[in-house]
């Protein structure tokens, strides 16, 4: 872990790509804390599983009576063939697609989990230093509790990602991601059917492959999305914009107007699938959200620890 020195910063969107849920920018003050230098790796997660016997969300069969509680009223029960231990795996398309239809590049794959990231027949042998994926928020919380750490708040995450820079778009500054040298693991080319692989990867990459930011943190842009502790609310910034915001913990409950029946947690940092044409997730202010029981092939996490606790 590395020490993130506390301070104040303007939290929220910079530039023309800013989304409504990133605005308005507002002043936030953060106390010092420790943060994992990299995303939690397969090797680290394996130690946790071996020590505790923990079974991740993706390895458990969904229980319909629980699942329907967070779905719109009247949702039809899926076929039993779909209510199996599974997770979402990226599938590259053969040509352009409608970006509103996620099912065109995501596939519900039985047997896909952190040990088999692309489904049956895949494994993590030789990928011990890659970020662990198919991790739900619940899984990340379980690991943090075991490790004596916690998930970062959304404000802590953004402050750390900025690396001491002021009002910059990315952890490295303002240079567009595809200009100059490779700065992060992202989708280069035409999403989701053609990846130029200028950064050397089509899926995730070993942690610390690319340069660190000003705080010594790796992969704060790209590679895998990272869970934060906060509930997601689309209008949260509007409610705290003019308040004295010190160590904010996020809203009391979730609200996503696109899917109001499903509570969601915040994800940050983008992934190997992010592209300016579709999702500029590697911007330090970019917000993403998902239900706590959801894991995907590009979802992982890193931990933080309060400064008052010994490493």
C-alpha cells in the first residue's frame, strides 16, 4: 500500500465529455489514507479463498426469490437453464453494433468466474499477477474484511486517481489516451469489433504494466473497473455541491433513473473495454454503477486502509 496524503480538491467532471452525474464540480476534503498500489491480483485473492473457503457470487446459483427483489415488478422468472452459477463474459462482435444493446457484446456464461475468466476451459495459470475479475461488490467486501482493509469511498478513489494533479482529465494529465505512448489498458480502435492493440492487450493486463500516477498508484485508468463503497445516485453531486464536504461517504441510498428498482454501487476507473467512442471510463471523474451482486470479466477492486491503522 502507498500513503495518499490528504487534501482538498475539486471533485467532478472536467472537459466536454463530462456526464450529468459528474456535475457540478464541488470542493471535497479528504483525510490521508493508505491505498493498494495495484488492483487486487489473482494470487492475492487465491490466498484469501484458500484461507477462508470463500465462494464468490459467480460461483453460486442465483436464488430467484432473492433476485426478483431488485428487479422491476412483474419481471418474468428466467428459465432454469439461466439460473445457474455463471457470469458475464465479453464477446467481440464482427461489426458495428447498437451501443444501447449490451447483450451484443456480453454473454452469460455458465462456469465463468474468477478462476475461469472466459468460462469453462479457461484458467488463470500464469496470470497470478493479473487483476482478479468476476468480482461482485459483496466479494470485494468479504476480501477487505478478511484483509483488515476496506473499499475506498468514491471521493477517496477520485482524489487518489488524480495523483495530485488539478482539474486534469486523466491520471497522467490531459493528453488523449491514444496519443503518444500507451498510458493504460483500454480498447483502441472501433468498439466492440476491432481492437488495434497498441497497448499490447485485447483483454486485461498484468497489474503495474503501465506507468503509475503521481501518488505511485498503477492502473487507476483502464484494465478493470474498481468497486467503491458508496451507493450510486445520479443526482448526488447536486445535493452536496454547496455543502462543506469532508470525507463524504456517498448517499444514504441508491438511485439510478435508468433502473430505479435495482440498488447500485459505484465503480471507477474504466477497463480494457473503455473507448472514447463508447465509454471514456478512464477519465478520473467518470462514474459507473452496478448492483452489488454483479460481477463481470472486467470488474475488480483495490483496497484502502485508514491512516490510524498500522500496515
